[in-house]
């Protein structure tokens, strides 16, 4: 099946306790589409960059089998730039600079070909824009969207409209609590699914992710890593692996949704081991399958027969 | 195999957002031995209570197949009393009252019969006392101990001595970080296992538990519950299920250690659904096995064959 990814492309400056990367490839759509490209081809990318976006990064995206015909290149504006600095524990970060640049005018018209995509992955965007995009899709099989605290507090009504239009919402635990006004995550999940999405994934950072569909709950751990270099893009890499797997298999059974969560977790665990996108730029298939197998060892247990 | 449990017995007053229970049965040894009693019989209990300890609670412990011949009853002191109040999210609690009473003089001489126990479970106690107890055990197959931040900061050297004598340490994530002086839990686990214990379990509260042995890591989630009434004793109930299962099966293979962690998690999830010990006072076997089966559904995934 075809997978359409819409979101930001950025040039990030990232500081972690382990080093600094300047103007490195970032943005939600970048991580989502690169991660998804290991599962499904082509990934259709819709986004906007500035005149300063490196040509070799365009070539990189194409080399991953990503169709960048929906990527607008602004002639007079720079690329979206984010500069963040992580705390020693990598769990909190400060945003030092946000320059929207070309991204401020992002208002895409989806091409006729892209409108027919079956699987659609909406990165974190202002809900009114997410709505305009969804309206252009012709006959989607699954629409996934992300959001953030900023829109929950600042554009709540628009967000509620979006939730009625999407099938799968992927958010983190603090966002789930704020959106539902419930502290308990099981209760929060029920409230959120009443708002629209039939499937909900709550990401818990280093504690993994919870998948909810109807009464079914599935818990996936984050892979216990000794060296986490840079958590930037981990959530989007998760979403990319998840949606890439779903688009590849075109199977929305509970059994396959669980697998998709594990593939998402697999990709995210590989991403955070290196700076920015480096962890998933050139991954051998065997490395993905080996990490996937380790997830099984990490979580599965077998009953023993008692004498 | 025989399981020896040494720790505190208390009469707790507990306040949660959902209600208040006064002078209800508490203490580490109470939760550990009650939880373990569902797996192995008899559980041998060593502890101390005061003259005010209710006779019907002694009968209750006996009814669970717990051998209370090692339980000292003080004639002139009251039972250890703890009064705690939980925050709305149940993740933080304030201690309002701690009266050690009879527990202050706890310095047990283990009986000849009990000294021969194969499995030993040491609840949270001052490390110097844990050491005196361990020295009395004759030929243990596995010694598990718990500790707390208070001893890590206040009795570090004594604690290091204990760690050389125990096989299995069960602590929570903040304790693991403080003990190892490492933030990353995988690194923390390596440092702690270098201090002595061959097996380490790090409890993460609502995020489950991690089991470490050599290079093996196993991740068990906490059961996602909509109604958590009272987290008091959850960690000790976990330890009781874990050690009860190990003593029952007498199998320290990695495969069986994983199962033991799931049985511990199963018991803890049942405990927190009611006040104090009420969740595990009278559990039908079928209820334990049903929750155990739900853990499997919660964490296991199956590969699908692609067409």
C-alpha cells in the first residue's frame, strides 16, 4: 500500500551531554519517512524546505525510495530551524531557538496521485492545517496523527475536530493526560477513544508505549540501552516504523497492530543510539531484524511444566 | 523448598484519594509472606509484633499456611505503626507518623529448623541486622534482599557488605541510581551486580520491573489498571510472589526467573486494587491464573507470515 507522510523538515542544532550537532537533518516528516522507508516503498513525502536545504539531503531522501515530488522548496526563505539542548538525563530539553522560516507558510495542496494514498501519517502540525490536509485525501484506509501539548492547550476545539477524522492517534503520556483531563492512563485512553480515534498509542519515552484498541491493551517496553546519544526524533521514528509496517502489510488486526508497535519501537531504539537521523540513515535489514528479535527475548516468557 | 521471610509487621494507617484505613495489617514481612503463601507452604515467618497485635490477624497468617513460630510478641511494647498519606496520583506519599515500638528491638535468633531454609527473603531492614540474620542461615540456595534510600545514604558501607552476601537484590529505580551513582539503568545494573548480587530486579512502579542476570535483561510491565486503590505493599507483594514461585519450583534458570517476575507482577497488580493487604487476603487460584494469562496477552506478539 502507499504511505503518505506530511510534516516538518528541519535543520536542527542539537546539544546533548555527549556532543553537539549543528544544522543536521531533522523534522517530523524526515524521521517518519526515513523510518517508514525500511518497510514500504515509495513513501510519499509532503513538506517544505528553504533555499538553504542541502542538495545531498534531497538525494539522501530519494536514495531511501522516498518520493519527494510533494516537497516544496522556498526560493526566498530558509529551512525551519530548531536548536535544543538536553539535560544530563536526556529526559528534559530546553528549546533555545525556533525559527519557522519557510515552514510558517506551509499549506500544501496534495497532488492528485498522493490524494489516493491508503495510509496517511500526519506529523505534529497546527490542527487547522491537519484538517485541511485530511479533507484532500480521497479514500484513506488509515489516517494517523500526532499532536503536542501546545495545540491541546492552544487549539483544543480544532483538535477535537481532527480527532473525529483520524483512526489512530499517537501521543505521549503527558499529552494523553492533558487531552483527557485524566491522570490514569487507562481511563485517559478510554476518554480519548471516545473523542474519535479507534486506535490509540500512548508513548512513555524510556518506559515504552501502550497500544489501545477497544478493550485490548498491549504494552511494549523501550529497549533498555546503555548508551542513548540523542532522543530527538525518537517518537517520529517510532511512528514511521509503525506506519511503514502497517502500510506494507495492510493488516489492521490486533495481532498486526502489536507487531507494528514493536517495529516502531525497534526503529526508535536504533535511532537514539546516534545523533539526529544518523541511527537510521543506513540500516542493514539484518540489524533491524536482530533488534526486533531482541524485543522478543526482552518481553516473552514461557510457562514451565511443574513436576 | 522452604521459604524463610524476615521483616517488619505493622499496623498501618493509610490515606489515599479513595479513602482511609486505620491500623490495618501492614509491614514488609506481612505482604511478602502472604503473597508467597499462594505458591509455597509453609512460609516461615520471622518478625516481631506488640501486645496490641490483633489475635485474628495471627489466625489469618496461620490460615495462609504461614509458620509463625518465629514471630515474637512483645509484652510491653506496641506494634510498629506507620501512617502514610498518598498524593492524588498515588506516585508520591508523605509519612505522617512512624512509631517503631516493638520493632526497634528486633534482633532475631533464627531457630534451628528455620536456619536450614533454602530460600530466604529479607525485607527492608537496617543492613547490620540483615547481616546478623544472613550469618545464621546454614546453607541457603538463594538469599534475596530489599533495601531503601535511607540505608544507601546512611549505611552505605554496611550495605556494600550485605550485597556480597546476597544472590538477588530487589530495589526500585531511584534506589538503583543512588546506589550505583549511575543514571542509566542498564549501566546502574552492571555496577550493582559488580557489588555482589548475581541477579538484580529494578522495580519501576507503574512502569513495571526489569530483571538483570549477566547479560540477560527481561522487561515486565506493570498491569495497566484503571483503579489503583492503594500502592502500599506493592513492592513486597511483588517480592513475595517472586520468591514464592522460585521456592516452589527450585529452578533458577533464566527462563524461570522471568516467570517468577511475572508471578510477582501478577500478585502486585492484584494487591493494589484494594486497601492494604485486602487484595491478597483471599485470592482464588483461578484469579491469579487469570491475571497471569492477561500478562501474556499484554506483552506477547506473534510474527505473521507475509504473502
